C-alpha cells in the first residue's frame, strides 16, 4: 500500500474506483493485487484497518479498472527498494 504514500492514497483514478464500490483506496489496491494473483500481506495494528483489509472479497474490479491500476506503475517503489545501494547500506548499518 505504499507505506501510506499520500500521492497513491489520493490518486484520482483509485478514488473513483473506490467510490464506485463504496470501498477505500487501500481496499481497491488490495483487491487489485489479489486479482493479479499476488500474495498480499497487509500490516496494521489498528482494528478498523485490519477489518477493512479483510473486506475485499465482496467486489471484483473490471478489466478496465485492472488496466487503470496497472497504468499507474512508474517502475519505482514507493517505500524502499532492496536494489538501491543507499537503502542496502543504511540497513546494513542499523544497530
């Protein structure tokens, strides 16, 4: 979910899809991953968000909506990139 990335969570296309299904943007993102066949392990300690994460099985994105989400891929990670030498160096030096 982009580690709470505001740009992603406020994306106009994702918001429109979410409104259509009466869901949240994170639910749309989780649903997209599931329909793509990806293993999704969302993390939250907030009970309401944990419940929200489970409520993604009562709707299905259309192929057009799937393509809309696919088109958002910039090829860049929103959180960390394990292939980034700076990130690797930072993680190796965490004590």
